[in-house]
C-alpha cells in the first residue's frame, strides 16, 4: 500500500472513533434519563403524593445511591487497569492453567471491598487485559460476596452466630470457584461480546486521556443499566403484598427458592443484604443463607450490567447457571454448617 493510500484511509479511522463514542452515549444516556422522566411524570400526573409512588421513588433512589458509588469505584479501577497496568502483570500474578487460576481469582475477591456494581467493569477490564475469562468471571462473583466489608456486616446482622458468617464465606467462595471451573470446561469465548473501549493507548499518546475515556465509557455504559435494574427492583418491592411471603415460610424448600428469587428481584447491595436477611425471621437459616449467597451474584441490576457489558446471550447463560449453583451450594453448606 502506498503512502498516499495510507493517508487516504486515516480520515476514515479518525472519524470512526467519535462516531463510536456517539453511539455509546446514545445507548446509555436514554437509560440514565429514564428514571428522571418517570419521576417527573408522577408529579405532572398528580401521583407524587400517592403512598405507593413515594415508596417506589424512595426504593429507586436508595438502590441507585447504594450502587452508584461502587459503580464509580469500579469504573475508576477498570480505567486505571486499562491505562496504567501492563497486561504482563496479570499473567505473572495468576497461574498459567485456567483451572488453577480460578481459585486464586476467587480468593483475590477478598481484597476489593465493593459490591456487584463495581465487579462487572473490573472483570471486563481484566478480560480486555488478557486475563482468562474463567478467572475474571470468578473474581466477578467472589468480590462482592467474600470481601471483609460484607463479612463484617453479616457478623453484625447475625450477632452471636459466627456459623452464619462462615457459611456465607464458604458458600459464596464455593459458588464462584465452581462457576469458574464450569466456564473452563464448557464456556466459549464467543459467548462474551465484550465492548471495545473508545480508542486505546497508542505509542506517544496520553495514558491519562485513555484513563478518562475508559472511565467515561464504562460509567455511561453500566450506569444506564443500573438505573433500569433499580427501577425493576423498586417496582417489585411495592407491588407484591407482604402477606404473600407468609405462604412460603412453612416449607423449608419453598422458603429457600423464594428467598433466592427475592434476592434476584430486590437487588439489595451486598453490604446491606445481611440486615434484610436477618429481618426475615420466619424463614430457615438455610433460606436466609441462600438469600445472601444468590443476591451478590444474581440480581436484576447485575443481570442488566452483565447484559450491557458482555452481551445478552452471555447474561442469560451465566446468570441462570449461577443461580442454580448458588442455591444448591447454599443448601449443601447450610445443611452442614447451620
């Protein structure tokens, strides 16, 4: 190819990059504005003073406020990894064999005191930097569930019950590692449709500019889906009568399934879900354990975040399998420890 031909192609490449950013903003900003539109509509229609609308609004804001700081933390870490950390670091830190890298990644989740909102962009950045998907996905599941903040909150919510803390740690770590090993055995990389960052670090370019653009990309991309998940969780919370829950408390097996489903629908932040579980005194300890194990790994906002970051096909396969594994492991650990 001649120099003139190369020059002719450069304007196209330069124009494609802003277009990509515009499309990403166009997909994320309407989702971010959806909640504001709904909130404004309740006032226009005279519904703002209705008790159910006030409850819905309060829950929506509380979920977003809980999740947004950790989402911001995750996007900052994700952008910093992409801009400043050489890919060789992860290759050296993790074992070469994916089957051995999975448990190491699970234990590494202890060092990040964040919720599931932070784990998705971090896992995406790890995969982009060459970490095996099995290890990155194990970290995604483990980080919100086994970090010290969550374990301390569980100990406070269940005073005098160290077995509950131990059961949560064991069941969450076992679920994350099991999912990593299942990915090693059955996963396919084509299921992961990881969005490309808007540009990348090039020789002589600014790493701080790459950091800024990477953080902007992940925050806009994931933030919109967080709002959608929060709206769905708030709607379920105000729509289901409390008396319906009492129908399941007499059956241990139905109680486990119900609380696992509630964990998905309520989308409580992992730092706070232990207090919700402790308040469900009519359910068995194993059912409450399932609530705490499933919630940080499979909930509405996490499903939405994974769909936006990795693709809908991946989210359906991964979250469905994670739910089943988490429930089974919770029942097994609960029967032994609790």
